[in-house]
């Protein structure tokens, strides 16, 4: 391998690693901002948050890889162009295409790895990520006492403390309402001090109370009339324990098999299998529609038989203005009611089948979209590199200034086109293939155009060149306007011989 190839590879790998981790950090921060309400105040262990971020990092590779590929390629060739190293390479008789050949091989390996990752690793990561995120979101917030405010998070209890210690373990001037048996608080407990600690299995919270009193109203639950002789109990205690069931506050891991049939948790082979199975269900559903409604499509032949069977068959039948006139007047109401009932039944059957068919059709669309997504991730890395490399060679600016701005603009164009087309495909407006490949087909001519301009040393983004061309155009316009003004100047009329003769007379 030539030294030029090693130089270009080293110049590309360093910015790629840096930009990849920067983009990954930004995407993880966006994820945390999105689910911050589901994470704060629930008492998760540090390894649960770390596991969630690890899964999310793997999921975000599908967006971080193309963006870092575009950004690093622009920065690499921008730095080479700014330091005139590309000029030296071309002066040595090596074309830009030959100099970029090792990078094409490296990016091809990255794209192949991205395809294998999206087919084998990403479905497993999506499965574990989806199950963990579901458990995180449904977990209740931790039991937290704020001084002077009733806490109702524990089912069946309302707890208030006027104060608490700095570590939150000791509560002062406690008031506990027990309304598990009914909506009203029949049992009230007051204590001057309480100490909180958990059981060894963390499923029970124990509140050790000191110097308090407990009031119990033993009224019958279904008593509708107030009884003056009902029993009212009061207990004084120096120390007692109140236990609360905290199993609802513990995070329980859901079985991952419940999420395995989701389209994001399937690889290519499984997607093809589920697509075929879904197609068979759609065909079976559509075939049952005709069978269920066939018996309700018939003519009311019994309603328009002639009353008098002795009428000659050769007698001409009266011409009816509408179908209802064919039916005898004494049977018209029955016929109309029967027809309306049949129409309602057919309509209900069609509505039910249409909803079921729409469900299977949406599943089919999502399976096909996910099938195409496995390939578009790899191709998008190649496409954005083919846009970024010649773009950096043209603008000839390195660093994190102009290259970052240009890279973000082109990535936003790609992302907007792909998002809009994918949404249209999910809604069934376009085919899933065109919805997932639309951005690649639209930007491929741009990549070819930029590669041609970079190979021909075109100053496509040279502002000075455009300024000189604009000045030339303005000068030409001014010159043309000046010629027209000279041609339109009016000269004073010359005197005729008749006017001279009149003046002399």
C-alpha cells in the first residue's frame, strides 16, 4: 500500500471515531431528555440505567453511522484540500479516484458490517431494549414523604408527616389514614416519631412508630343508619410497627417472548416468514367475507307472485315505475324491513372484516418496511460518504466550522426525505420499497455530480468566482442599457426653407 493511501486512511479514521462518539453522545442526551420523566424518582439502580443506555447506543448506530460517515469524510478531504495535499497528490500523477480507493474499501467494510449488525444484532438489541423500557415506564415512583403533604402512593393509605430527618429515615408527627376497607378513613393512627426501613426482600416497608395512639371505628360496612351504640376503640402505644406492601414499587422484568413478534425484533428470515403468514391470514379473511354474506343476497320472489293464478300467462304485465311497485302492497312493509335488516347485517360484517383487514394490512406494510431497512442502512453509509468526500475536496475547508454546517444541511435533507417517504409508506400511499429507498434515489444523482466536479477541480463553492461572474453580468447589463439610452436621445428639429422665408418677410 502506498504512503498516500496510509495518509488518507489515517486522516479519515481519526475524525470518524471522534465524530461518531460526539454524535452518539448527542443522540443519547436526546433519548434521556425524551424519557427523563420515566427515569427520575423511581429509585433505579445504576446498572439498570447503564444497561438501558447501552441498548440505546446500539439502537442509535443506525443514525450515528451515516452522519459520522458524512461529517468525517467532509472534514478529511477538507483538511487535505486546505493544506494543499490534494494538489500535491494530483501533481504526483495520482487521480482523486485512485487516492480514494482504500477509503472505498474501508467504507464498504463498514457498510457490510452495518448490514450484518442490522440483521443479526439489532433485532436482539431492540427486543431487550423494548422489554426493559416497558418495565421502566410502568414502574411506579418511589415512596417519598414530603413534610406537610399527604402521600397517597401506597394503595389504601394516606400518610402525612410534619417533618423528617436529613436522611429521610425518621419522620416526625405522623398521621396515617387507613381506608383499605372502605372509601372513608375509619382507622386513624397518630405518632410523634416513626423510623422507616425495608424488609430483606425489599417487598415490604416497615414503619416503626413510637409514642402514639390509634383510633378505630368498628361500624359495620353496610350500615346505612348511624348507631349511637356503635363501638369506638382507642389504643395507646409506646412502640409498634406498621407494615406496607411495596411490591408494586419494585421493577419486575417482563418476559421477552411477549415482544418477539414485533417487526423491529425480527431479522430478514423471520420477516419473510411473518410476511408470508400474514399474507395467508389476509387471503383467508377476504375469502370468508363472501361466504358470510352470500346467503343474504337474494330477490324477494315470494312477494311479487300474482294473487290470481287463473290470469293468463299471455296477458301483458303492467309496467312498474320502480322495483317496490312489483311487490304487492300488503307485503311491501315486510319486504322493506327484511331488506333493511339484511343490509344492516351485511354492513356490520363488512365493517368488522374491514377493521381486521386493515390490521393485517398495517402489519404487512411494517414487515416490508423493516425488511427494506436492513439494506438501506448499509447503502446510506456508502451514499453519504460519496457525497461527503467530493464535497470536502471542493470546499477545501477543514476543522469543525464550515464542514459541520454543510454536513448537517445535507444530512437534514437526507433525513427529511427518508422520514417523509417512510411515513407515506406506513400510511399506504406509496409502496414500502419506494418509501425506504426514496432518499437514496433522490441523492444519488447529487453524489455523482459532486464526484464529477471534484475530479475536474471545479470551484463549485468558491464565493470569489461567483462574485466575479456576477460583476461581469452586471457590467454587461449596464453596457446594454447605456447603448439603448444613446439610441433613444431626441435631436432638435432642423428649420425648413419655408420657415426661413417667413422670417425674412
